[in-house]
């Protein structure tokens, strides 16, 4: 339909579609996997999907603000990975091979 | 040409993303993640985000994935998991349903709005600066936006990074007396 007519060059819609697919894959992975490290990678996938969407809108709306936001998302993602992996290392030391199910005992 | 680049990069991105969630081995997941991140970097270049593409490769594909692999090796969890057993009944169908709902929501939003880009672009004033121009200007424009309009946010992120470093040191530090998990100790005593 509308998409097929615009086959000549990728429009913003194509990039947004890819971002939506990538976000969904990340979200499903987060819900399905139990290894905390892999769950973390799925969060990275979701963050990247959002970054792709921001860059697409920056291009579509001709606004550098979209790219500036992606810069901040990258910084927050780096900080998040550092703290998250620190937690996982501390956890795995106590209980080698812990999965997301074992972490539920933390709720007390 | 642009279409070819997009299709190839999108195929790499989606293949890598699926590989992340279906690999039984965490190391394979991390390597698939690298493929996805490179594909995203290619798409960034295709969308005139040259600086972000470079940062994506250096920070994500370089630092973050290496950190992941480092932790995987450090903890010795580079073993194959058993993905066939499903400890929580109905988790996967429910996750698939939730994912389909999420995708459907995104697609509906996309198809309602995707005709409006031109009118939005014409109707709104650029908040901090225009993106269009020679490609070599991308870094200058982004830097100008970061160090003028977003200066306060930029300074806050430096505070965030310091906090993250301190947090990582505190979390990863081994206590002087290695604590034993109380639950397991009690379990062993009672047996």
C-alpha cells in the first residue's frame, strides 16, 4: 500500500518501522530470558531502537536536538551498564549461576 | 543505493537482535549484539549523524560490549544454557502476546502519523538548530548545541558518570570478611 509506493529510497517511516521492530525484539527478549546478562543486552537493544528513532526524527524534522538527545542517552546507557554489571558481579559472587528467578529472593 | 544500504543494515540489525535473544550462550549473545550495534551505526551515517555513528562504534561496540564479555568471562558464565525447559509455565506465549501488542501499538501510531512529517517540519521552528548542511558540519553543529542549549544537561551527565564510577567501585568491592549467603548456610546446617 502506501509503503510499497515509496520503494525508491528509504523514508523516515522505514527507519521508524525498524526501530519499532528492534524495540519489540528487545522487549520480548527481556521478558523471555532469565540470564541477567542477556536481559541487560536486551535493554541495550531497546535503547538502540529509541536512539535510531531519535536520529530519524532529527533528520525528518531537520533539528539537531534529536541527535543531542541521543548523545545523552549514550551517556546514561554507559552509566547504567557500569552500575548494572557491578550489581550482577556482586550477585554472581554470592550465588554462582543465579538467574532472574533467584534474584526475586531479594524482595525479602 | 540508499535503499541497498538500508536493507543490508536493517537485515544485520534484525539478525543480530534475534541472535541476542535466541543464543543459548551468553558470549554468542554479546557477539550478536556487536552486529546489531554496527548496523545501527551504519544507519546513523545514512541519516547524517556522523558523530553519533563514531560514538556508537567506540562506546557501544567497543567499550560496553567488551565490558559485557569481560564480566561473562570473569564470572565464568560462558556456558550453554538450557533454553528448552520453561520454568514458568506460559511465560513465552505471554511474552509473545505482549510483544505483539507493543509492536501493534507502535505500528498503529506510525501509520497514523507517517504522512505528517512534511507538515510538522514546515510548521515547527527548529528548537536548537538545523541539521541540514554539509556533512562535515555535523560535529560542529552537535557540539554547538551541546555546549550552548544543553550545557546544563551536559554538566549533569558528568556528575552522573562520576556517581556511576563510585557506585561500580562500591558494588564490586569485596568485603574484608567474605560474607556467606545466610540462606544457603542455614540450609547446609539443617541438612
